[in-house]
């Protein structure tokens, strides 16, 4: 199945199915008052959905994030049911926003019951009489237009669902499928992103939340005019850079377990790109972000072990650990690789961060790779990688 998904994109056919089925049924089936009524309801329900989403997001934030209601903290303990690797605020939104959303939808249904079931129903009766008396080509055109709101609502909902899935249940394969779908990208850029990037929703950690706002964890003293690291000082003495208490060379050290595992992952793959991407996918899917360690390092506590071996053994780490592990696995697979330090945007703020570049000899180029950011989408040779990654410095190349 994975090989099939690597070869074929199924997202676009799914979206087109949701788009065209209501339109086709609208042409085939005899038009009825109920069809018109449902089309009018679809437009109104889209309004109710947007309003309910806005209210439920802000209610969640107000009731459970701001800590203005201490009595609700016992209820908030339900978030412990979700994996500890998730950010606490994300867990709060995942648990309580859907519940509040359903509650708001129910309240709005009561408020607008008369409008939906009497006024819109009567309007449907009037429109049916007008349509049946029309010239046939015009009749079919109007039937298409009447079913178009339902089709567009279906497309919006499935794309929103896929967007949320890629955020809260991240999968490199799903991210690749979404990135390669022109239909999804069009809906996402024209409808979903404007909503998620609005000044209201930006207050909610929809994308990376503080997962990467905490990515200012790489405590480095980097000269801003340096073009690469390690460098030389004015006396020509090589500077050994320390990352969370370990040298870079120690951090990227491998062992037999890592080497054999990496070699086994890529043994059937024929190109450097496929090998590099397979390693990226494995780290993104199997190494969890370590929030406890992020908290320690952000407070300049270097007691926690760092580096490739630590990340591979414990299956968790921070951005530097994941980047170091990618270096170790690439080297085992015979790929040229770099470790990069710079700043990245979490969707909330900019902070110091670490990622990689891997060389693709068949294409004669280095491509950017961010295994940490894979939780929020495809960050292997992403076209707009530089929009949320800045001030890149080469810490090392192997």
C-alpha cells in the first residue's frame, strides 16, 4: 500500500469525487422541493460551521487556556488521556474544542430552527415552481447551481479534515500526498489558509503551536556575520562549538545499531533522493518531540544527554537531536549531509532551530530537510522552505 501511495496521488480523486457526485445526482435525479431546501441549507450551514468554529476555539482558550477558571482544572485533566508527546495546549484544544463545537452547533440549531425549517422550506417551494416552468437547458443549469453549494461545502469539509489530520495525526505519506495534490493546494490556499491565518485564528495554535516556539532551545553563541560553523577566530584558532553540552562531532556519532538500521531502510532504494527521503520519513514518524528536555535546555540545563545515539535509543529528542540523528543515518547510507543552525518560525514566533541539508548527486544540488517540522507537513525539499527558516549557517558537513 505504501508503494502505491508513493507512486499515485489519491487525494485529488477523493476531492473530485466529493465535488462531482452532488452535481451529477442533481442532473440525474428529478428535482424535488427537498433538494432545493437542502441546497439552501448547505449555504446556511457553512455560515453556522464557521461561526461555531470561531466560538468554540475562543471558548476553549478562555475557559481552559487562560486559567481564569481554577474549578475547571479538574476537567482539564482529561488531556492526560492523549500522548504526553503532544503539547499541553494542543491536547486541550483537541479534547475540548470538538465538544464545545457540538454544543454551539446545537444551540445555533435551536436558535435558527424556525428560519431553516419554515422560511427556507417555503422559499424552496417558490423556487421549485419557477424552475419547473423554465426552458430545459436553463432548468439543468439552475439544478447544477443549486447543488453547487453542497458540492463546495463537501470539498471544504474534506479538505479541512485532511488539513487537521496532517496536523494532529502527522504522517509523512499523508503530507506528501497533500503537497502533490493541486486540488487540495488550491482549496487550502484559497479557503482554509485565509481562515487559519486570520487575526482571530492565529491566536489559536492550529499548526505547530508551541512545539517549535520552544525551538529556541539550541543555545548557541553564533556570530551573526559568520557564513559557516565551525569557524576560526581572529587568531586562526578553530572554534569547537558546543550544542547543549556536547560537541558537534560527539553529537553526530553513530553506532552499529544506527548504521545497520539506516542501511536496511534504504537497501532497496535506487536513488539518493529516495534514500534521503526514507530516512527523513523514519525520523519524522518515529522520533517524538521531547517537551521535558526542551524545557530543561531552554533553562540552560545541559544535564540531559543529546545527540544521534540518544535520540535513536530513546525514540525522542529536540530539534538538534533529530538533526544529529539524520546526519548519522545519512552517513551510514552513503549520503552527503549537513547540519544547519538558524532561526525558524513555529507559526507563533521565531526561535533558534536546527535542521539539515542533504546532497542529491543525480540533481547536483543540496536540499533542505527538517525532521522536526515534519509534524506539521512535508519538510523534505519543500518549495517554500525559506519562508519559515532563516539565517541558515552550516554547522558541519560530512
